[in-house]
């Protein structure tokens, strides 16, 4: 990909990616506040300013590397919004609600980007701005669907792991997941790095992302 192509892709991907990671984290903080924890608010993390949420690796380096090496952005993350379960009214179940809020926000954004994609496609006949909006809308759908699916993987500290630990009974699998959490980030990175050879991550991620894409298509077809 030449420099012009890279700059074009960045212009199309940057806004959807920043919106996706920012609103994902803010949604966690909003729901935590709703159930009694104001930690994120006290630290200024309920802001819609992306600079408050950017992680140098997950928001900048990893997406840039994917764009240059794979011609697309598939994974990324922001600085996690701080949540203190001690302040939640019902720590276990409320934490599950806080966790699912992030992917839920991404699914809603995917629907909104899909509508923009349709609008851009209709405008494309009248100028290049329509084509640019359509491509940005398509990127927004893909980024948010993949981000939602990725975060729902049942590996703590990802949201899916937190949801499971919030709803499972004491002992057994719940205890195993809690013990796995300190190593979860390294496991996730290992799955990403080795997926080209093992396809373990893809076997779980892409069917889930496909399901969400069908949900987005079904909803937008009725709007």
C-alpha cells in the first residue's frame, strides 16, 4: 500500500476506531455510575474526549501495525475505565452489567454506522463525499462488530470473562476464571499473535462477529 493509500485508509478508519473505543469505555463508566460506582467520573473518564481513553499500544501502535501489514484494523483497545466493585450495590451482578455495557455500545454504534453507510451509498452518485461516507460507515460497522465480539470472548479481563464471573455460581468455573485473570492479557496477546497459524481465535471470534453482523443487518433493514 502506497503512502496515499495509507493516508486514505487512516482518514476512513480513524473516526470509527476512536468512537468505538471511546464510547465502549464510557459506556462501562456510565453503567457503573448508574449502579453506584462514581470512580470513573471522579477520574474524568466519562468524557467523550478520545484523548482521555487512548492507550499507546492498543489504540495507536497495534492498529497502525495492522493497517500497514494486513491492510485493515481488526483489534484494538483503550485504557480501561476504572470500576470499583465495592461501590456497586450488588457487586457481582452489577459488574456483569457494567461489563456487557461496552460491547452493547459497540453493537449500537455498528447499527448507526450501517445507516451512515446506506446514506453514503445513496449520495455516492452525486460526488466523492458520498463514497467516503459509505466507506467510513462500512469501516465503522466492521470495527464495532469485531470489537464487540472480541470483548465478549470468555477470557478475563475481557468483558465476556467478567460477565461469566458475574453470573456463574461460586466455585468451579467461576473460581477458575478468577484465577486466570492475572494472565488473561498475555493469553489474549498470544492468541492474536499465533492466530495466523493456530486459528484458535478465529474459530471463536468470526462466528460471533458474523452473528452480530446479521443482527445489525436485520435491524437496519427495518429502519
